[in-house]
């Protein structure tokens, strides 16, 4: 984004697409990669922006503390300087993840994302946990109803609010994900699908992808491995990454290909403690992301 365009967007609020269009039927399916700043922990935003194209991505997802510091760095550096850095490295700030704000406090963040020409705000759900059956369905419907004023504002700005399925959250189990898609079908409400938080069954995950279709906004290429909630040797921690753990991504990638997934694919994991890079340096982190990206591309060749 040129600096003058950035300033014009901030002043005039020009429209942005909520999600990227799906590839045409004639074009071969390809992943649209989105790099998470959380993978780089507390490293400088400038370094993360510079690394993003090296991961095969043209788009960046910026996270705040405790998982990263890049969202805070944006304000410290000034948005004009950040826009200039993005332009220099040919990177788009397409996504901001704000679990810390939750789904009902995103109004100001919408304006920040809009200023950069971004498209997706990611957060978590809100409501009771541990529900099943009709009680769960009702709670998900009530959550969507409560979220509608915020979705209306997102729609005015050309943005999508994407809810991640997350453990110990209203939106966690497959049924909750399905009902979120059903009740939000005509709204700028998307889903960030995290296999880590689902049974490690590739056919179940693939089935969900087929059911969600265009409501799937971000796919987190992230498996459970050996978990992420306690310190462990790095080789064990890295098993959250595709190609490192035991989850077979071929059926999952096949489903993404079948539905012509037009959203973002993000190679992801959590380090312990949170807020550090997944590996000590930016270069090592990028190499590890690319290791998983190569695995995903090999899965696509088999799909």
C-alpha cells in the first residue's frame, strides 16, 4: 500500500473486500498463505514483515501480547511508518487477531484494520462452556444474535469477524462450529478452523471443511502433537506443526481443494512460554514455517 493511499483510506474509509474471492474453476487450487506474527514472539515488527514473503505469504496476521508484541509495536512505531514497511516488503496486513478483546470490543480495532486495507479480525467465542445438544444450539444462536450489531459494523467496513474454535469455549466442538456457520450464514461472520482443538481425526476435520464451505475464512495448519500447555523438549513441542506430528493432512487438504477454499492458510503452533519465537531467531522460525509449508504442498500434490 502506498503511503498516500494509506492516508486516503484512513480519512475516507474506502471499502475493502471481506474475504478473498475463491480461485476460478479453471485455475489450479493453491493455498493463500497468511503468516502469524505470533510465530515470531517478541521479535521486532520490522523483522517479521521482512520475513513474511520468505514464508511464501503475501499477507500478515498481527497479534498482541501475550502471544506476540507486534500489535503494540504498530502503535509505538506509528501507523504511517508501518504502512511504509509493508509497502517496502510487498506485504499486506490482511488480518489482526485479538483474543484479548473478545468478540464484543472490536469496534476500534475494525478502524485500524480498515486503515490498512485489511479483511479479517479473528477472535474467540463467548458464552457458556460444556453444553451439548439443544442447549448448545440455543447458546450459539444467542451468541450470534448478540454479535449482530458488531457484525453490522464490520459489514459496513467490508470486514469479516472470524471466530476460532477453541478449547473451553462456547465454540469448541464440531456441532458448535456447524451451528455458528448456520446462524451466521448471511452475515460477515467467518470461522477460523483450528484442528488442534478438535479430535485428531483427519476425516472428521475434512468433513467439517466440506460442511463449512465459504464460511471457512482461515484454516490453521496446526495439530495437537504433544500439546502446548507445558514445557517440553523443542522437538516434541514442534510436533504441533504439519509434517512434524502424526496427523495426516492429505484428507484435510483434499477437502480444502474440493471446496475451492478461498480463505487463508496459516502454519501455526504455540510455544511455551507464550510470547517467544517458536525458534530462537527469525531465520530459524521462517525455515520451520517453510518446512511445514513444503509438507502441505506435498499433501496438495497427493490430494
